[in-house]
């Protein structure tokens, strides 16, 4: 059991900022998509706004 804890600690130390950058990129892409949808939905014309 102590070996697995030491291996997990060593593996987590070697990863660096990879997971953080991955999360930031995913959140940024989702946020950009939602922002684009929010801004562009005002430009659609359904002929109901006379």
C-alpha cells in the first residue's frame, strides 16, 4: 500500500500544469461558443419582429 501512494505522488508531481491548461482551454472554448451563440442569436430574422 505505501508503494502505491508513493507512486501516485511521484506521478502527480511529474505532470506539471498539463491538467490545469487542459481545463482552462476546455472552459474557454465552451465559453466562447456560448458567447457566440448569445451574440449571434440577436441577428436572426424570423419575420416576427416588425
